[in-house]
């Protein structure tokens, strides 16, 4: 089976940096996605990691360590609009390359 | 066009009703998905269609019946639902996952309430 864990809630201040962690246990690992979901809206793609290391995309970066079963999403220069849920999704060859989502982290950005 | 559309946006139905949810994409994607999402929970995979054929059914009750009439359309037929089936139903599409790992594009969802 697969086990994915994320902190339930986080709070940060506008302009700050926040790191959202995702740990996973799976066999046949074949990549990890990060999605952002505002309340009542569709999840939108943020990043994809399949190899170890850091992927940077503007204010958002994502890191992966396959040996540790660990990823994080780093959000810089936080804005109020970043208040949302952040979902990590693990892809496994043993699960038909389909997504298994972690529980999600609800981020609140305060002024 | 990177949009997945879903209709209706909101649906209220009784436990004896029959209704359908619709999803459409025009990105040429050959994989389409139905997810169920309860409040403050992550999306849970229900069905996967690959090249218009059902490839995964995650032990979903038979009161949910998926249909893929063509490569752009995905339906979810609902019959005799229970109040606990109330949730946000998300449709997604991607390039065929048997060829690799691809981003999924999600629609805005249908907010379903069963009374």
C-alpha cells in the first residue's frame, strides 16, 4: 500500500517564506506532484519531481529526496492569494501511474 | 485550450433521483478520471478511462456508473444515492499514463448534495 503524510494546517505571514513537507512510503515510485487548491475550486498544477533535487518555478520551488521518501514545497514572498490547500500526489508504477493524494496542508497567509 | 469543463456546477438530488454529471476536454488527452472529494479531504480516485475504456474502478458502489462516449467526454450517472455521497466530484484528464507520467488537468467540479 501507500502512505502519504502532510501537516494538516500551517500559518505564515505575508512576505515570508514557508515550507510544506510531504513524506511518503510506496513501492515503484515514479514521481511526485504538488497541486494548489483554493476552497471550492479545482486543483491546479504547481510542480513535478521525479529525480532528487530542487525544481524552481518563480516563487515556488519543490524538492525531492527519493531515498528519504520526502518532498517539500517552498513558497517565497508569500501573498494573501497563496492561502489555499497544498496537495502532494505520489505516482507509482505499481498503481497504474495514477495519483494518490496526501491529506493536504491548509495554508493561511496573514497580513 | 487547457480547460476541463464540468456541468452542472451544483446539483441537489433526492435519493430516488437519477442524474448525470458531465465532463469535457479538448486537449486531445486519452485518459480521463473521476474523483470524489469530501470537505477538507484530498481527492479520492473513483474511475479511470484510458482510450475510452474503463481501466480502473476503485471499488465504487454501483449506484455510480461512469461512461466515456468519446475521447472528449466523460459522464458519471447517478442513481439511488445516499446522503453520504454528497461531495465535490472532480473530473480530470491527462495524456495516456501508460506512456509515462503526466500532469492531470482538473475541472472545477460539481458540488453534489443528496437529500
